């Protein structure tokens, strides 16, 4: 109700403000005051000699008012005789003739012979001031707008003075309600007022005093006084501010109403936009498209940039945005307002709102205009008023070497984020979110990757994603690759800077990772305070989504999280928590200054893994989390994918890559003849890592998480800081706990533990943590019989040592822990383990020994009771047959267990193979 009342009485309030302002101004203000001009200007000198105004009792002025035209005997007598001698007096014919001639001279189209005197030019100007103040003098306008005045402006209460009728006609023209003939006359009045503010009666009345005070030394004409007033806007009285802004808004849609811009860009308009008609900001839009062309004149660019900078202050100064977005502005950004006129002036928040809610805008033309203004702001910080206003001191301090107006100013502010003031940092982060995901808003990438975009991504719907996928290509230029990497590393700092993931995972983030960005002890607020301060979350939410990927509800979110993980394993520097936790370790163990500053981040990660026991606890924990992420999907292990690509296609086609299924398939086929040495080595390396770290074995986790929660909760809670430590034989504490509780594990978990132990024994490494207890027994029992004679290898022989231990009587295995491991494997044929309780194991060994003694006694009795003695040829034949049998059996055993054609050596290199 209050809003409706305010809207209904807006004309009355405007009138009241005008009347009060008129009363407060000096009497001369109502008679078209002139500003104090420069003393050496001949026109100004003439005006000063005549006085600020033409007195009402001046005979020339009276004659001009009566005739509606210049007086032939006045100051323009010579000019009228030279240029307009054949024209009758009246209805502005002489004034129009001279005004047209002046415009042609100013445009350089003709040469004035004779020159116009300063007194004549002044008289023409004063005539127009009086003409627009009293519309009754302008019979041509009265005739053209007679019906429009009667329809829209015939209200003596709202429009008591003739000058206000012209204001009403301007408003009606803006809304498209007046006739074409009337619109042409009103536009002519706007052209003159744009040149000299005194020809706008309302602006002259409300701003003449401020013009005298702050712009007294500015020569009237070409909009110079208006420009001066805008520079001093904060000093002006509020009525003048409002009228000045009103004129600027009304003139925004036609370049001809910006006198300085029109004259500066006239040649560029002819060169680039010869067929573009003025109006509806068409010429401005055309010139903006060619603004970066080499042929674009510097003079035009300077004035055009000024216009664009002004346009960024308020949406109403952007005629196209105002035209196409007025409904969306009211509905989306100001739902309490009834009309766009209810929105406060100088409000750049509207542009921020339109950008933030661009996906919800209903009018496609509005979305297109919002896209243009965002692109414009991304190219030049001056065209982003909130950011420019917030960061100007920081720019002057930190980026003084970067030319103003260059896109590198934005990059410079990003590079100095930690040094920015909070207000600038917050504004910068907000704009980074708006720029995320669209190549149009990444000016540096567009410039660096022009060729790659055409050559590699011509058909791509998502240009940024396409460039990311090609960043490692040999034919990707260094400048483009560096820019793509820089942008990708920046977006990894916060999930909100990853456009696709942010939109796909919004609900999952709210549900699962609400507190990931909140500082310790502030749970429940999530990143509200952090985001408000412009602080990125440092990859915390991305880390949370990756760890809880199985709980994600949105399928599109799962796809985006996987894409981010895939990019991360290709470039570990994108994992911000890992980068932050391990920077000092990388510098210490992988070369001075290595950190994550080098381009080969995978090599740095490999170096960290080689020095894992030396790493800090926080680095160990993050590296282990990274390894667990790699193990969750075989596609996230590039070394394995590169080494086993053919094997995956040959043996594991159709097997799901996630959940450890594809890797399990490779383990099952590791002894196949079609398995390459490189693939065997990589599978062996990954298997050894799985036996050490519980969280890197996805299948084991799936089957044993319940048992871990029940039996190993304390160990699991400590594992964040102790994982990878030398615990009970140098294998993971959780796996150690599961082995200790093996008898009571659920069947599925028992089976997985057995599988892990079996693989560790079959792919034996002398330095592997899980099989370390068996090292002495293998040296004593297996080396002489299970290593091919003459072999010089020092690596493990696949399957031989494990088979040796399983075939060896448990009584001969000296180490208790080794007997446990062998018992787990041998108890169920090497697949599902039996009971490994130490007491029960000793009972089993005793029973086995008893059975062996009984069998030996029975054999001796049979030998004593059934002796057969052979002599002669029968003895020879029997001995020969026995020898053949022994040779055949020996050959079979040799082929079965010791044939070097079956066995092979795995050579494991340090780091990735």
C-alpha cells in the first residue's frame, strides 16, 4: 500500500521538489543562467558583456519571442545576409539555417566564409535557451506535438510551466507513446540540451548555481559543463544530482546525444558501422564490437572507455539493459518495487544481482545483455564499478606497473590476494565466481588460446573443459597451457569457482559438507563468514565431496567430482590440501624450491612417496588420502592405466572401473601369458601399497568397514596421524587389527583379509610390511629350491615363495606371525582363511604332527610285514622301471614347480614405472 501511494504521487512530489528548488535559487536561475566561461573565449566574452541573461525587456529578445525566430537586425545580421538571405523570418527558419551552418562548420564539412562572430553564436544560444524554456515560442514543436500534449501533458497542476511540458514530452518519447513527428522535435531539443545544459529548462534551473560554483571556468558547449558537474557529483545539491542523472539516462540510447563521444567517434562510425542507424544504442553496440580493432582510433577509444565506465555505474545508463531487463530487474532483484523507477539511482547492485541470477532471468534478450556486461567487466576492471570502487587503492598500491584498463589488472589482484584489503578481497572473490566456467569471461585464456580453441576445440560445447582435457597435448602451446593450468589451479581453491561442480553439487554440499569450510569450533555456519570475507575454502569442500562420493545423491554431481578427481591425479597441484600440507616436505626432500611450483607435479608426488617415512604427519595423512582417492577407480591411477591399457581391454572388458573391480581383475590375471612385464610390475606395486594401507583397498573397505567400526575403532581413530607408521611388522594398523580379530570377522571381511594376505605372499617382497615376518623362513626354506639356478635377479619370483610356504609343513615355519599368515591362506586352499587364533594354531600343528607320526609307523609295519626280494633279470627290470618312474616324476615336479618358463622376475623401479 505504501509503495502504491508513493508511486501514485510521484509526479506531485517531483513538482514540489522543483518548486522548492526554484524558490531557493536566485531569480536569475529561472532565466537560463550561463556558467562563468573562460575569459579568453570570444563567445563567453560576448555573453559576459551582455550579462548572464537576455533581459526580458530587451527589444531584440521581445522581437524574437514575438516572431519565434532570430531578428535580422540583431548580432547575426552579417551571417544571416551571407547564409540565409533568401529565407523568411519566423518559425525558427533563420535560427535553423544558421544552426545547421554552424554544425557543418564544426563537423568540417564546409568552411565558414565569413566566420561566425562570437556575438552571433551567443545570440543563437540564448535564443534556444528561451525557446525551450517557453514551448509557446516553438510553434513547430507545438504543431508537431499538439495531440501528444493534449493526451499526456495537458495537466496544469502537474505541468504548470511550459518548460515542464517539454519534460513530459521527453518522458512520453522514452516510453514510445508520442508520434514520429513529435519524437523528432523532442530529439532535436535533447541534442541541443546535450550540447549546453542551459537548453534543458529543468536542468538549468536546478544546476545553474552548482555550475557557477564548481564549473565556472568551463566553457559551455559540447557537454563540457555536464561532464564537470558529474566529476563533482558528491558536492552537488541532491536536486541537481537527480536532474543530471535524468538527462544522462535519457541520452544513453543514442550516441548523438553524447556530443563529445559522437564527435570523437564520427570517423570510426563511418569506418566500422556505416549502415547502422542511430538509436536504441545500436551504434554504441557496433563500436563496442570493434573497440579492440587496430584501426579503431585512439581518440574514439578514450571517449568510448569513459562512456563505458560511466555506464557501469547504474543499469539505467545501459539503454539495452534497461530496455530488455526492466521486468526481470523488478521481479528478480526488487520484488517489493512496483516499477523500475522505484529503484534508487546510482545503484550498481542491480548489475550484480542480474549476474548472480542470470540463469533465472526470463527474457532471453536480458540474459544476452547480462552476458555482454559480464564479458565487458572481465576485460577491464573499470567497467565493473563495484570491484573497481572496492579495489582502486589496492590496484594503485599493488598493481601500479600494470596499465589501467588492461585485463592483467584483474590477474594482478588475484596474484596479490593475501595482501588485499578485506573489502577488495571479498569483491574480487564474488566476481571470480561470476566469471567461472565461461571462456568469454576469461580474457587471458581467450587471448592465449586463440589458435588452440580453433584447432582442438572447434566443436566443443564447453571450451574451458576441452582446453583442460588437451592441456598435456604436445601441440598445445606453452602460453595456452600455462593459462589453462593457472585458471584450473585457481578454481581448485574453492568449489564455487568450479562452475559445473558448484551447480551440480549444491544440494549435496548442503547435506554432506556443510561445515567443511567452517573454521574449527564454528560448525553450523559453514562458509558464510568465510565467503563474506572473500576467503576461498582452500579445497576443503572439494576434499569432502571426494571422500563422500559414495553418498552423493546427484548423478551429475558424481560425474563432476570424478572429473575433478581425474584432473587432480593428472596434476596433483590441483589438490590444495595436499599441496598445502606437503609444500615444506617437497622443498626438503625433492629439491630446493620444488614444492608444487614446478610443472611436473606427478614427479614431485612420486618423490614424496619414496620419502614417505620421513614426511611430516600432516603430509603423510594427505598423501594417504590422495592414494585412497586414486584406488577408488582405476581410471584415477594414470601409471596403472598407462601400463595396463591393453590388459584391461583383453582381460577385463566390461568390468566396472570403480570400486576396485578392474584392479581385482588384473590381479586375477597376473599370471596370464598375455600380461606385460610393465603391467605386472605396476599391479605388483599397487598390491604392495594396498597391503600397507587399509584405505587404499576399496574392496577390503567395503567388506570390513563394519568390523573395523566394531573391533578397530580406536585404531581407526588414530589412523589419521599414524597411518603408515611401523606398526606390528610395518603394515597398516587397521589390517593388523583385523588379523588379530580374524576368527570373529564377518565372512565377507574374512574372505577379503585372506585375499590380501594371499596376494602379499604370492607377490612377495622382502621389504614389504605384511610379509616381513616370513623373510627368515623364506630364506631358510625356499631360496634354494624356488629360485632358478644361475639367476642373477634380486626381485621376487611371482608365486614361487607363496607356494613354497603353503607347501611347507607349518611345523617347519619358525616365525609365529608368518605361521598366522600362511595359516590364513592354506586353511582354505588359498582363498578363504580359517581360524588363526594362536592357541588353536598350536593345537592344529600338534594334530598334524601326530598324524604324521601315525602315518610313519603304519608305513614301517607294512614294510616289515611284506618284504619282496628280487634277483637276476627281474631285479634289473624292476630297477630300470623304478628309475624311469623316478625320472618321470622328477621331470613332472620340475615342470610343475621349478620350470623357469613358468616363473618370471618382476623388476620394480623406484617411483612410477
